[in-house]
């Protein structure tokens, strides 16, 4: 893969390329990507979507919104540090007008939207949608779908849904948010379709990155960026190199900051913080640590140092492995190759035990499963009955609650189902609960 192509400023929906050197120096092309994401309605909904603790009643626990902003900050630093060295290695990019800030802007934009496709109630929301079609009433649609269409549903993927949100055209709006191809490429951590599932142990095959409904858009992005094809038997490519930095930013933040949330909520004993996080910190000032009066201040202190250590490690690994990343032979995430891998795994293990499997989380995830299944069932049934001409009075009432943009006339069952999945997935946690109460008669 070639950096000049990978840094394409062309916007999704454009018919011509955009040279870097012709950009407005006060608002560079990749900065525009970040701005458009921040002002999008899909991004705003992240303020009320679960990161770790669903519907937390405290004011310091992270939501998807605060998590995404923090990931973008870490991503920007990773991109700038890597970009500075890459420009020294590839001086032709300097001649084309690129700066290290461009790398930071691309990674920051891709990072801030990395969770934009996640449904309500965290990762359990993805599983709830999948199980509705795999074992719930949605199983009845299987025989009317292709194997790949059905796999999109039973293995519903927030990353693929994010690509849908970013590129999907609406009436009068072509090209979705019209982001640069470089940013879209960096966003695609798993540049493959849903089948075959996990064909190799390469990190790019861990999940999938687009639904069948966005196949043409995906191929267009890959071709524009000159991405290296991974398989000829299925639509599968190696990653855009900057996707490794987006992933690293996310890994760094959720590993350390989820752990911090657990400590501040009292789910993890504070002593664990010093014991585990200090393994990532070689020069912790214990006098300064113990001089801080509050738990939140102490955990914030060591969190900041731990994140800095992991940023430095991720940058070093990327630069050492640039060639293998460009040719697709780098098969793991950056943090999976770092010297702190064992310590990171220990922290994640504690987080799973103490936070993700805590009673507070599990109780709300159970409720989330039921809510999502009921919402899907009511709206999918109503939309299909409308298409088949046998709507009940209840169906007609339900469709009055469904925004018009999710009722686009379609003669394929798959597209109708995907419209409803898209609608439900964009709901915030609280809105999903309110809508469920209305549909079940528990709120008027």
C-alpha cells in the first residue's frame, strides 16, 4: 500500500480528487471530517449510550460520548507522533503538502466516531439484535435471506453499522457525512464482509466492517485508497495502516479508563489500582500519589501516567513494523505486541470480573435484551405488513412512531429489516426505554 493513496482527501460522494496542497490552511480537509462527525445526530446520541455501566446514576462514569472523545485525544497524539517520523521517511509527502498534523487529524476523526454505530446498552445491544434473529422471532426470516444477509443480522456488528451511518445517502443528501476516504479507511478496523467468519487469525478478520447493503460503498473506498486485497474468494482487505492507531487508542482508553471507573464506583478496591497500574509505570512518585486526598484524584494521576506509557509503546511498535503493516503481514493489534501485554491482560481480567460481570451491569443488560427484542419485533412486523398490504390498525399506529426516513419503500426483506435495525441501533439507552414503555402500554 502507498501512503499517498492512503491519505486521500477525496470525499465520499466526490467525483474528482482533492489535492492536499490546495486546501484552506485555516481548516484542513481532515479537520473537516472531525467537525462533521461532532455535529452529527448519530454522534450526539452517544451521550446517553452505555460505555460500561448502563444508565449509571453517577456523574463521573464514562458514556460512549466521553469515551469517544478521550479515544480521539489519544488517537490524535498517536497520529501526530507517527506522522512526524513518517514524513521523514517519505519526503514526497512533504512535497505534496502533508504535515504530521494530517496524520493526527485522520486518526482523531476516525477514533472519535469508532463507536458511532453501537446500539443502546453497550455490546450486549449488539448481541441482543443478533440473538433476536438467531433464536428469537426473527429466525422466521432466515429462509428469505441470503447467507451473508442473514449473517449480518445474527452477528450484528457495531463497526459495520457505523460505516452504514457514515456513508448512507438520504433523500437529497448523497454520500452520508461526506467524509474523506482516508478517514473512512482508518475507521475500518475489519475491512471484510460477514462471511466467512474469522477465516484466519489476522486481526483484520476478527470481526467484519460492512453490511451487504453497503458493499458497493465499501469497495469504492478500498479502490480509492489502493488497499491491498486479502482474499479473492470473498470481499476482504488488509487494514489501512492508521486503523492500527485507532484501535490502539481505543484499547488504551478502555483498558485503563474502564478500570478507573470501576475503582471510582467501588467495584474494584483502590489497592488494585496501585498494584496493577503501577506495573505500567516505572517511575511513579508514591509520595505525590499518597499526598492526594481523594480516590478520584489518585486514580486519575496514575491513569494519566499509564496512558502516556502505552502511547509511547504503541508509537514505537507501529514505526518498527511500518513495512509489515503496509504489506498486510502484521497480524496482531499494536498492544498485543507490546511489552506490557501481560499487565494489560491482568487489568482486563479484573475489569471483566469486577465491572462487566457486576450485578448492576448484568441486571441492566438483561433488561436491555428484552427491550431491544421487543422493539425489533414490533417495528419489523409493522413495516413488513405494510409492504405486504396486510397492516393491522396497531401496525399503522406503530409506523406513525417510526420516522419517515426509516420507511423508505423497498421490495427486499433484507433492506426493510436493516432499516429497523438502523433505527433501533441509533436510539440512546433512555430513548429505547421510553419507546419500549410506550409500545408495551407501560407509559402514556
